[in-house]
């Protein structure tokens, strides 16, 4: 990545000790602006979408091509993002919009990921870490608490700590969120249900609300310039029935075959991430 | 890899449709011989072992260094391997030896993995696939049945198939084995327990005996020439208590801190792989 992008990224990293702080939002905005400046100079190429009802393109630089970008969800402009940040800071529930907020976060997330795709080789880690910062900041500042990544286990003669994905603890006798954050899941997704099962087992069922946040499940064939979604809906239903119950699965680009899981019985709630901002107060207080 | 090694490896791949067949054993022997020939010409370097009671070395070729090899477990000679193959083919339970059989399989496994480390860059997949063939053949020919990797799910209105690791079905009302095979596990190990939980949930607890086979958990710092074992024993205990029960965890190079799990209560049975050949008849028939 360019030196300017690198500097902006390092600025975020330095602030992640207090990820809910407004300064993290400002640093994320700076980086987003820088990515947009970079991408404005880069060529776009059409991808052939094998996904019903969705159109994709990619950025191209030299011999490199970025991940697939959903045309309808991508707005290369930071106005929506700035509005969302303001609404989150103000805690103004009436200012949220499921569709606009999902688009705002999608643009910020995919711009940086695409830039890394174009400027590094085989780097999956930086986009993944960045995506954790981005979602971590939004989730934390909406709730007003910072996440933890270790929990104490006190179970008879066991006295140890359990490393976890982000967990957000709203305090005694209040909801706790279990928040795995992934740019995509593929066959590794079973880990998300398994970690939820461990939390249910160690601390009691119902204490942690499992709400993973995932960017997309697209896969691009760079030679054929084709994009598909890699989804395992039957397996997800089996995991939800037999491992543990996730309350929501939020996506920035909801895969078509997972969206259908909302409509079968028992439903699996797969939602655009923007819904989080609107429904989180209900999730916290609803009985199940 | 060299053309001769590549040819021998392809020969195994062509036979994997019937992985229990004696021809697979012969092809594995051919490849093992070829690896030994290659490695005899390669320099060995000492590694500083941070693991109590274990000594390690590595092969070095040009700028590349292989994974760590346990000195006490590595015998660069195919006699023990040939003896083991014969015993497995004959189904002669008295011919097995826990220590010698573990060493025989360790040498065959780590020789090919080391060769790949020296001749390819960042190739984790080929050693992993090879290790599946190797353990798959031994497990299958000892049991006399081939593995499957998909199972039908018939659950009210669900009618689908579940992809699995190797499962060995001894027939109606008899034991079935669930056999994940990994060269190392690290933080991905939770998948093994999660898959066991799915099998218990879908088909009923006790129907599948979970017996993962793992090569080693060593990690080499190539600059410092130091080797450590990456282990998470407290987490394993939590997974075993809260996700599902694995019957055995077999290793070719048993990690020190996992070996100790045999001695705490409730024990987690972590054993050298050679024990499989000796105890499998008991595992099949014992009530739990």
C-alpha cells in the first residue's frame, strides 16, 4: 500500500485500545477518503455475475484484480459514512436506515480491502484485521462499551481464561454480545457455532447473544472474470440445530442463498448489517 | 519436488479410490524410499528445542529449512515401515508394537513433508493431502473398510448430505469412526470437536467414535533455529466438556502438554498413533 494509506492505517491501529472512541471513527474516515482517492485513479472491470439479481465489478491495477464489488451496494462517496458516524455518536436511533447504513459500511470496508488486493500479494490478514477494527468501532460506539477478547473460566477446580472473538458485556444481569467478525467464512464457519456452544456451556445458555458480522461470500475466478457466492445453507441449518443458536448473522453483502434461510422453518436470521443499528435496543431487551 | 518424487506421489493419488488396497501400501513404500534417497544427500541442522525432553533437527537445502523432526522418533530406514505394512495386511494383532509402529509412520510422514518444505514454497496443502492418504490407508486396511466423506441426513423435511472428514462405517449396529486427519491443529482444532458434535446431534451420541490423527504441534523459528510446541490444553479440556467427546486423540509426535491431559480428571486420551493398531478391536467392542 502507498505510504499515505499505510500512515492512516497505522493511525487506526494506535487507537484500538479504546475502539469505541470517536477518534477511531475520524481515523477510519481519513483512511476511507485516502482509499477513495487511490481507487478513483484505478480502472474498473466488469465481472460476469453468476449470482441471481446481483451485479459485480472489480478494480484492476497492472496484473492484479481486486475482490468483487457489488455495484448496487457500492457508493464511492463518504457522505453516507459520515452521516452514519454522526448518528452512532449521537445515539440517535431515528437517524438510522437499514439500507443506507449497510451501504455506508460496505463502501468503507470494501474500498480498503480492494486497495490491499491491488497493492499486496496474498495478504488476507490486513483486510481481516481492518474489518475487525471497522465493525468493532461501530458495534462498540453504538453500545457504548469496549469489547474484550478473554473471559475468565471459574468451574470447580478449573481456573483459566478463554480466548474469544470480541465480546461486549453490558454489565451485570444485562446482555452480552458474542461477535465473530470475518471478511468471509467458507468451510471455517463451523468455528462460529462452536465458539457460541462453548460460551453457552461455560456461562449458561442465553447469556451471550451470538451476532457474527461478515463482509461477503463472493469468490472471483480471475481468469474467467466470473463471480460466484460460496454458500452452504443446508450445513448452516444443521449447525444451528445441532451446535448452538446464533441470534443474527449480519452481512454487508447478504448472499442470496443465505437470505432464503430467513424464510424456512426454523428460520436462521441472516440480515444486512444496517439492521443492527436499528434493532440492537430490542435485541438487548427482548426475552429470546 | 523432483520428477521421480512427483511420479511416486501421483501413483498414490491414482489409487486412492480404494485406499485400503495393498497397492496403496506399496506405492506409499515407493514414495518413502524415494524421499529417503533425496534426504540422504541433504544437510541436517540442529534446532534448539524449547520442549522438555525432546530433541529436534531439520533438513536444510539452499535457503530453505524443513519442519522440525523429532530425533528420537525419526528412523531414516524403511524396515519398520515394511514390517508394519505386513502386519496390517495380515491383520496379525500380535505383530503390533505401539512404539515401533508410531516411529514407522512418523518416519514415512515427516520424510515426505520435509521434502516438500525443501522443494516448494508455502505449500501446506500437499503435505496435508499426503498425510490423509497415509493415515487413511493404514486406518482403512487395519479395519478392512474404505472411508466415506459424505453422509446422508434424513431429518423430517430435511433431505441432504453432510460433508465430513473420513468416516469408517463397520456396518449396521457396529461402530463408526470419525477420523479428522491433520498435520497440525493450532486454533483450528475446535472444528474437530464441532464436527463430532454435529455427528452426535444428527445420528445420535455414541454412534461415531471420534479419533483424530495429528502429526505434530511443533513450530520452528527459522531465524533463531528454535522449536516450540503450540498447545492449548485448557481449551481442549473445555471443548471436551462442552462441545463433544472425542474418544482418542492420536499423535505421531505426542506434544508434552497434551500428554499430561491423560493424567488429569476427567482425562482426555491423547495417545501415540501406534496404539491404534493394538487397541482398535477393543475400541470397537467396548461399551463406552
